C-alpha cells in the first residue's frame, strides 16, 4: 500500500467483545501487519489516537460499534469526529443498530456502515480505503453517494466459517469470552440476533475452541467464559434439539486445554440458557465441568399470551421447571424478565409479578430488564408498555428483599426517551 493505514477502534466497555473479534480477524491477514491498529478505551483516548494517526497521505479509519441503547452517545461522538477531523477520517460504524438501521446510522454522521458479520467485510473495506479505491463493490456495506443517495449492495455475504477466525486479538492482547455458537432459530420479537446473524446456528469446532483456550492459558488467562445465544444449543443442527454428547465433548476438551488451574464458565453471563433446555442431563454437565455456581435462565414474561406473542417457544411451566431443577441441583438461579413488552395488559403484568414472586420465594434471583424497540425485529417501532403500579410494587418488594437486580430503571428512561415518552424525570 502506498501509505500506512491507521485503524482506531472505539473500544468502549459495551462493545469490546465485537472489537476483540474484529481485531483478531485483521490479525489473520498479512495485509494488516504494517497497519496501525489502536484500541481506544475512553473518548479522550479515541480522539487522541485519531489525531496522532493523521499523517499526511495516510488513510485513517475510526470504527464504532453500538446498540440502539447507545444511540445518543454515538450521535454525539460522530458529530465531534466530523467537527474535529472532517473528511480526513472515515468513520465506520457496525454492530447491531447500524446493521439494522444503516440509513439512520449514516444520518448520525457516519461515512460507511458494515452490515452484519464484520470479519470479512471490514478487512475488504479497509483494504479499499488503504488503496484509495472505490468501496462501492464491497458486499455488506452501506453508504451515501455524492448525490446523497443510500447505496447498499443487496446480495448478502455468505455466513462466515467461525473456525476461520479467532474469537480474540492475541497480538493486541484483547481477549473476552469464547464465542462457541452464532445464530438463533427463535427470532424472538424483541431480539435482533436471528436477523443479524442468521436463524441457523453455526458452531466453532471442539478442536478450534480447545486451541483458543490453550492460547488464553498461554496468555495467563485462567478464566474462560463461553458465549452463545443459548448456552445449551452447542452442536445442535437447528438450535432446538439438544446434543448433550457434543456439550460433553466440548467441556472435556476445554478442561484438558485449561489444565488444573483453569476455570470454565458456562450458562452464565454473558450468555443465558433457554428454560426448556435446562434438564437433568444439562445441569449434570454444568455441575461436572463448569466453575460457575449459577445459571442465567431466560424467562422474559410470566404470561403465556405474551410468551406466545414474543415467539419465545417455551412456556411458563418450562420456566418453573428450569428454576426448580437449577436450585435443587445446588446451583443458584438468575431468571431474566423484561418489563414494558408491547401488548401487555394489566393481567399479563399481574402474571409476571406473580411468577417473579413465586421464583424468588423458591430462592431464585430476578434479573429485570426493560424493553427497547430494536430495528428489524418484530417489535420495531412499537413503544414500550408502561408498567402497572402493581407490577412496580411487586418488583420493589423483591428489591427490598435483595432478590432483584438489573439496570431496568436506566433502560426504561432511555427507551421511553427514544420513543418520545419520558415517564420518570428528565431525559437520560
């Protein structure tokens, strides 16, 4: 390349997993051996790295990844990048929100949007930018042409082979959870995963994951957390039927790779398990191989009607069974619920409050979230339902007992502000 390429990742806390993977993808391509790749953790560091990278004649790409919840921060950040650096910097956006709403993301001030999986698209795009070539033929991006028209090639990229890319950037020492599965068949009404990453699950092979665990051990990382849309779907051809044999093979290989000092965390943050997949056989695998003392269970609602409306694919009885089996095994149960789901009636919310209380009485902790309408989902464009006073009182009673945790109050303020309906106090 005629000039050194500089890439600056805005390595903010909520988006580090994405940039670990993207940095690793760059490290697999010799083209980027001479590139400057900076992971900037804070806003001042981000702007400082961009300024330092602005060598005359050298292309500079500043990259952000974000969710809908982060829209206000990214809008401000994009505005500042353009004010300070103008056309000298190409601002590239990716992640869940830009993929689902490329036109809206470009209107924030971003120059190019990487849609969907970024490992191959970002590498190709950066090579084009480095050579000052036309990016129009890069599949998987969106941008506005000189006339201001949205340009986006319609033919999608093929889903990547996860074994072809590492889940971390070893040379930059940027590690996070080991992603074992990508894609989800359920397409729940509030979730973007199936829309962004496909409905057919793809799994990294046991052999590759064991090697990745060895790399982490070599870098003095003793704790390995596994990342998946559904913890127990590993090895499943459709993400619905369980493959305990595949899970057992994976766990045994990872335990061998990590050695006696290593710890393996599975079915807990940053992943969760579907209730119907928590059965005696899967719990036994966790008890035998994993180091975590809890499971995170995705319930989302206590109303059968709302579960059906959300296309969850499980029942309230599945939630009760999962929590009971988990607690009976000696593991702690953390059960996820979402307040404010569209279409909820007072009766639906009463059922959710009752189930939360019932599970807390058994000893489960309740993890409360607040609904955020995400683009390209079933509930895109729908405003949150205001929680009833009875539901809020039930949640507050559980808070008083120390049985509830989560950031639902901050999420509620952001969600209702974005919807134009601030319910409690000032905008976030």
